[in-house]
């Protein structure tokens, strides 16, 4: 099984959303991949039903 890590800085929603779409596609369509997503913030309305592993990272805030 190939492990794939998506690392997103939550500076803008577009950065997180693009990687989230890719992560969901790999996670749902191919059992050859183990998907892990790391970000500073996991918005419930975006990640609520995600089945892959998630990790919190420290990152710049959108205000910075």
C-alpha cells in the first residue's frame, strides 16, 4: 500500500480545498493508497465525513 500525505497550509481556503478534493478522490477510488491529510485547521463542513487520517500542524494564520 502506498502512503500519500497531503500537507496544506490553511492560509487560504483554496489551498486546503484543492488538496482535499485530491485526497478524497484517492481515498474513495483506490484501495492501493493510504491517505493522510495534515493541516492547521479542519473545517467541519469540509472534513466532516472524511474517512482518511488527519493530523494537526502549526501554520501561519490567514490574518498573518
